[in-house]
C-alpha cells in the first residue's frame, strides 16, 4: 500500500431514497435533438429520444434550462421562470416529456437559476424603474462612490466589474456574471417567497427535483466590502475575477437558512423529491458540506473537483474523494458537463487509445461512492470539438479569446446517426457545428457494435445497480500511487474491490486471490495491470 487507507462510512442502514447512489443523465436541450428543423434542440426532440436514455439504466434526467430567455447565456438568463421558451416548445411539450419519462421509469430534475435573472425579466424591469416600486429591493442596487466609481471592487465571472450603472435609478446594479444577468437580492423575504412559489409550480407539474445553479452566489455582503486580492499560484489568470478572494460577493452565511426553506417545500411532496447544488469557487468544499449537511437542507452537491482537474491521476481522485470525509452529507460526482471540456480530450495523453481510456473512465465513475452524473454524449466517448472563433456562441470564450477554452466545444449537437444529415441531430443547420470526429461515435454506429462504449456504459451502470455495495456502500481507499487507484466498497456484508491503472503503461498489481470477478478491462494478469486496465471483484 502506497498511501494510508481512508474510510468513508455508509449512510445508516435504513431504507434509502431513490436518489441515494443514483445515476443521473444531464441533457443540454439546445444540443440534444432538434425536432422541427430550426437548428436548435427542443423538448419534443428530447421526448423522442427518451428510450435511448432509459436504455442506459440511469435513474433520472437533469434538464438544463429551457425557460423563457433572451439567450444571452443560453437559458441561464431567465426572463420567465414558469414558462418554456418558444425555441424549446411549450408547457404542453414539457408535460408530455414528464409523462413519457415517468412511463419509462425516469425521474426529471430541472435547473433552477435563483442567483440572477435576465435583465428582461419583468421583476427587473419594474425594479429598475424607480427606487420606490414594489420590487425595488428584489435586486442588488447601490449608490456610486463619491467619485462615481462602483460601490465595491467585485469582479464578474465573465470579465470586468460586477457592477453596471443604470441611469433610470441613478445607481449601480450587481451582476456576478453577464451585465444582462442582474443579481437577485437573496436576503429579501418577498423574493424568497416568489422563488419558493416557482419551485411549487414545477413540483405541481410533476418534476422530481431541482439542480440549483450557482447557489453560493445567492446572497451578498450587505456592507459591500471589497474583496481582498488572491495570491498568485503561478497559473495564467485570464479574468479579473481570478485576482480576488471572493469573500463578500458570494457564500453569505444566511444562505443555509434559505435552503432549509427550500427543503421544507420539497419535503411537502410525495416521492423523495431531490435537490443538488452546483457549487464552484475557492471555498466550494466547505460550502457544499454547509449547504447539504444536517439532513435539513439540500440532499447533495457537486463541485468542480474533476471537471477542471488538471489530470486523471490516483492522487487527484483520492484528494477529491477524501474531501467529503465520513457520513453526512452524501456527495455527487461528474467528470463532464456543459461548462467543462470533454474529459477524453482533457485527460487522455497523446497516443493513448481513446476506446480503452473511455471504458476506464466510465467504469471508475460507476464505482464511486455518491451519486454520479453523465453528460449527454459521455456514454459515446465524445471528444471536445474545436470551434472556430467565427462560430463561437459562448460569451465567456468570446470575451477572453483565445485564453479561455470555449464551453461550446462540449455543447455541440448529439450525434445520433453517422450517415445522416447533421449526424441525425435535425434537418436545419445546427446552432453549433457538428464534430467530424463524432461521426464514427454516433449512437447508431455504436448500437451495432457490441464492444462499443455505449454497450459498455449500459453494462457498468447495471453492475452498479446490481450491487448495493457499489451503489450505496462505504468506501475505503487502499492505494493511490502514481499509477494505481484501489478502493473497496462495502455494505451489509458485501465487499467489492475496485482496482484501476490510470496510466498508459503496464503497472505491478497484486490481485485478491479469493474473489469472484465482476468486471475486467484490458490486460489483467496475476501480477500486473496493463495500460488503462481495471478489475472489479466481489470479495464476499
């Protein structure tokens, strides 16, 4: 053993809710399937392909935003929380999607973007109209400093000051992201009630839970204190945002109390409704535990431990898994999503076999303790697409070109059919180019190949679901060397040992002799694991 064993205890033995250890599949609606030929994916397109998602064996689907929006940030700038944007369809289309998903045994989780809205939202239109209207305090407004400069030094994620002057009110308004995404005043009690009513609207329509976007931005420091500088870590900093410690424009200590109110609303509905927080930033580990701990706030959270990890190494894995410690709260993990480059392109060294690497990555994810998230196309092993500057849609990439890697490269259309127009995404020109490297990886091509990653993904999700130790058990890391990651999962007398070679070279390995093999990858010998090889064995 090259590293001290580390144990993570299981949840209590009482009956666990459906989401405990669940596999959740993220659908990015713009890029999943276009049913009407306008080049943009839509709800009807998703519904038409739900059989594919169900065939994977996942428990639920997380839908990225489909609400009414001017699309400055592609749906994360909401102009109406309780309606569907016409490019995606109608509320009737959403109801049909819910009905079909539930028929297939799939639960539906939707995004809730409660830290900011679009500047076209009626709330903001009213708020900016005067300092005395009924929603005057629903957004973060502040007077200029005596010299006319912004109220604080806070910087936005997408570049530049987080404050924009508004002549109608004669004040600055806060926006932690685009200037078209004004910051909601999360401390305001009336606003909180409105957000909880939005939750009830969607719960009443049958959704099974929410992902809360950027929830650590939900409340700010009312004193508007300046953020201190962030010490340089030697990395290239492409945004002013990276030069500050974000002590005062996010992570306010009143956020957990609001999340208790959110939890109380969901607990009032039948069926173990589910909440997961997206939390990134410098203090994400502490915030994730704070927002999910105690059993009275959110169910779980996932951050960016793996999404922006510099490498796919045993120690990167160990450090992230160890960060959750023992017991409550229950973690969630993702290797890919709509905001991060595709993992195959991000982690795989030049010259490695992408098929072998993709299988290893998928098997490792399926063996982790916690909920796991798959991003649409991850089951196909899609690489990142190189998007030319003139085709970029991502506002962050455009603003910081060429130093910020475009999120568009992970948002390209889903390849359904290798020989079809636009790879089967739809008949109209897609909003982003399709990737030529995706053609041989299309769904129909992989369906016809029993050795494909698509078939392997189904197998490993079935393996996870068949073994309680893998889905909900304790986790003990027994080795995290430069090359080998080994851990055991255990629950109710079942023990599963999972061993992975995360390198492209043969590595020494001492297997457990008295074991029933559940899954192997690559070359697994009596004393060695081949490149990107793995072994999952039932010990008892």
